[in-house]
C-alpha cells in the first residue's frame, strides 16, 4: 500500500495529536490535553486504541528498555513511569512550583537512554519554558531555559546533534551533544520561520540526517537539509500539524498528528492522523533507561 498523498488514517479527530513514536511495529501517540495514550496499526488505516488515560495532560512518552509495555512519560508537571499494569509512578516533579500554571510538553529519549522533556506555561509566556534532561541514575537538570514552548528535541543518527524548536518564536536551534554526558554546546540558529509560514512544532530526523518539521498553523510539513536549507514541503489538509514520526515496515511512512484545539471552526481534517510515504527512511525509536 503506497501512499503518494497525505491520507487520513482513521475516523477519530484528536484535540491535540502529539508525541508520535514507532514502537514494536505499531504507531504510538498521545492526545495531549486529554491525557490519552493511543496506538494504531501502521500497514493500513485502522482505528485508534486507547492504552492509557491520565487525569493530567500527557505530553509524550518513550518506551522503556527491556520492559515491554512500560513508558517513561512527560505528564502533568513532571516525569512519571507508566507501567504495563497498575497506576503511574512519579519519578520527578519539575514545574509544580513554577510562578504561573505550567505543564510538560514534548519529550523524547536519546540513544543513551536519557529522557529529554520540555515544559511550557499554559499562557505560552516567553521565558516560561524549559528543556530538562533525565539521565540514568541522576536527578533531572534544566539544560535550556528562557523558552516559550520547547518542541522536540530531535537527535541525529550519531546522537551528537540535537535540534530544538521554540514554537512561538518560529525558531529551530541546533546544539552539539556530548554523547557521554549529554551536555550541550555550540547553540546556533538552524531555521527561522516567518509567521506566514507557520510555527515549528514536532520534529524528527531521518536516516540521511535531514530534519522533518511539522508547521503548526502552516498546513504543512517540511524537510530541511543539514545546512538548514529547505529540501521539500508536503501540504496537508489540516491547519495545525503538531507531531510527526517515520514508521511503517520500512520506516518510510511519515505519520502526522494534527490538532483541532484553538481553531474558531475546525475543518473536517483538523485533528486527523495523517500518513504519507517518503523516499528516505527514518531512524529507529530510542528507548529510555529504566527510572
């Protein structure tokens, strides 16, 4: 089944489809504000199946190494373990004491089992967002501060380059990562978008080290070369693409979660899960170390 144009993957419309991951042969994603963890098949369109429903926003999850069915989650105001069975287990409280109401947002594991999770103020206040790093056996630390809405991060195949978006600013920055420690160095601008282009949201790096970016408000996803120039754009039938990943049997199926939240009038495809096939495969999903 070859998808040459963006295709609606199921009938459900999400409030905020984010945190897409290809894990153990299926697509996993969240409906962020509703606190729902979902999965679906990747070979052909299929309904969404609910794995978990939390009473707090669920920003994103990473599968936990050697523990099938267990997830490390950016949820509510911190990080928690979602075990295969039983109640969530808190790991770290991060932003409960922030000066204004704040929640966790996007998150991902890197190739060394570290978990990177961003926070944002509900009011999207400039400076109210932070990127945290949770390394195996260590306390979480704030590594990038002064943001509004951190999205990503996304790591290259070697794990030595990290891309991080600040969505309201239209900015994507690139960092050098110390593979051994996770320390960040050499922050440089990578892409700057104008308001008319949309705002960078979810991101993923493919096997050619090109960066895919969902353009919130831009009805598109873009692929950027490692030098920051635009390689291609795919137009979408939804206004607010939010989360993306490359999955499917050969990792060449680009899945796109979109959002209906905040639109004065949602169109028929807003909130849909979309999919389209692309020539270059993605990278395997990284697993978090047990917390």
